[in-house]
C-alpha cells in the first residue's frame, strides 16, 4: 500500500514537473514574440515584430541615433493612443506602419517623434483623420495613407503639418472633401487622390499655392466649372483621367506653369472654345479614349508650347491640318483609332515642328502624301496601318522617299501579315488634298445672277454709245457735202495737174 502511494506521488510529481517544463517555453516564447531588433549593420533600421501600441514604450530596446527608420512588421496596433511612440531619446525619421491593422488615430498619436520626416500608414483600416492627430510632429514631409477606408476628409485634419510636401490618399473611399480639409498645407507639392469616389472639387484646393502634382485619376468627377484650379500657380501636372467629365472647362491664370494635362477615359464629346483657358505653358495633352467627334477651329489656340497631343480612340471623322497650325512646337500628334475617312490641307501656315504623325486604324482609303509633306516639312515618322489603303501605295511611297530618312508603316510592324485593298475603290480620289478657297470655287463654277445682270447692262450701254457715235458721224458727213468751199477744195486736192495733191490749195 505504501509502495502504491509512493508510486502515485512520484508519478504526480513527474507529471507536474513535465507540465511546468512544457509550459515554461510556451510563456517565454509568447513574451519574446514581441521584440525590436537592429537590422543589418549600417542599415540604420530597427524592426519591431508583432508589437502592440503599448510595447514601444515598454521595450528594453534602446532607440538611438542609429535607428533612423522604425519598421513595424505584422503588428497589431488597432488604435494608436496618444503618445504611443513617445520613446525617450529616439531620433526616428522614418516610421513604417503599413499592414499594421490600424483602425483609429487619436489626438497626439505621434507626439514624441520630434525628428519624424516620413510616415507610412498604407494598407490599414483607418476611416478618418481628426484634428490634432499630428500635434507635435511639425517636421513631417511625407505621409502615405493610401489603401485605407477614409470616406470624409474633415476640416483641419492636417493643420499642424506646415512642412508636409507629399500626401498620398489614393485608394480610399473618399466622397466628401470639406472646404478646410487642406488647411495648413501651404507647402504641399504632391497630392494623390487617385481611385476614390470624389464627385466635385469646388474650392477645396484654392490655398495649395505650392502644389505641383495633383492626381485625381479614377474618381467620379462629372463637372468642372473652370475655377477649381485657378489659384494653383505652381501646378505642373494635372491628372483627371478615368472620370466622368462631359464638357469640362479648365481655366488657369496666365502666369501658371502647367506642363502636363491628362484627361483620357472620360465622356468628352466636343472640344468647345471654352475648354482650355490660359494654359500657355502646356506641353503634353492627352484626350484619348473619349467620344470626341470634332475639334472646333481655335479650340487649341493659345497652347503655344504644346509638344505632344494624343487624341486617339475617339470618333473624329475629318483630319484638317489647319486645326493644328496654331501649335508651332507640336512634335507628336496621335490620331489613331478614330473614324477618319477624309482629310484636307487647310490654313496657311505649316506645322514646322511636327515629326511624328499617327493616323493608324482609321478609315482612310487613299493618301496624297506629297500634299501632306508640303505642310509637314519635318515629318519623318508616319503610321498608317489599319487603313483600307491600296496595295500599290507601299511601292509608290518607297520610291518617292528612297533618298530620305523617312519611316512610314502601312502594315503592323509587329506582325508578318499585310492588309491592303487590291483594287482602288470607286471613291479613289486622294484622301488628303489641298482645298481651293470658296470664292474661287464660285467663280470657276459660273457667275452669279447679279454678275450676269451687270454684264448685260454694260453691253446695252456699249451699243447705245456706238449708235450715238454713228448718228454724229452721219450728221457730220451731210454738213460737209452741203458746203461749197469744201467741195472746191476737195476737187482741187484730187485733180491737181502735177500729180501733187494739195498744190492748188496751197497756191490759194
């Protein structure tokens, strides 16, 4: 009996010790699972794994001048409380908190990071940025809040960030931008609002006087009244592509510096004279993938420095050189994938700078390349593939441009197949021709009714004048025959004996 009791006690003792032995590593492993460590030598980077918001101040890891960058890997921060990174003696300049399951930012969440320059909080679940969030971190220059759940940009959310230059709010769910949402961001250079649900801009951007890059790509903007960007004097690039713009008006003050404007993939039908105002510095304009059917004359007037114009993937039916002659620096013109079936050389001036023209994938049946070259003296690259052109045109153009460094494509350069029309169509006149002024056409076709009446009146007047002269002449002859002296003189002139008419008259 004592032996059994002793055996049971021994078994219980061993079991308890074994359990303790197994449990100790588990608790130690859990404690060690949240830790911060220095990266490779010279990287100036510290990495904290699986940390929560209370761990940064409690960790024994000493942040010093070697830890310029703090990376949070697989962290579970959820709510950033006030002073979450108030770490004594730290000199952190770059804070990487992406993929950290952040949902809420409380006031003064980053206080204590007095050296912070760059903050990345992308790929989290942040729904809003409230006033006071960035109190105490005025030196921040870049914030990345992309790929979150922000739906409203509240007033004064970034008020303290007077040195902020780059703000990325792309890939959120922003629908509303309050009128004072960007207060305090007077030095902002780049603003990325791509892929949101913004429907209007109004005057929310008017105080961003140093903004150079504005990305509004892939939103729900339908209207632009023309005054949304007038105060953006420093703007260099404006991206409005992939919106729902129909008949937009973009107006900037004459001293603006806008170089690039992207408006592809909208619903623009016509380019009115009000379309672009004051964009004298514009160099790149992309209007591809719209529904443009016509470009009114003088629409592009004033774009003196435009170099690249893309109007591909629209519904334009006519190509006229005169529409572009107000663009003295135009180098590249892309009008591919339209419905061009007719063209004419209009205007007086040539496009002296144009060296690349893309008319591929249209409905051009024939091309007067000689007339085209006459207005495009620098043209050296021409694309015509995807048009119903005659098969003999290639040989003809090869012969014509044999001595020139001129490249043209009548077929897809990346395909071995050739597509052309074997026999000319019944409308085989050359597609691009030089037009005759309207007045000359009227004259060659025939005189108007007014001109015919004038000619008839002129003829009647001439006949009357002739009759008057004839009557006068007859009267003069009759008077002459009735005068005796004149009769004698006349006989003497004709019957002189010495054969010298007039001697008798002289002797008298």
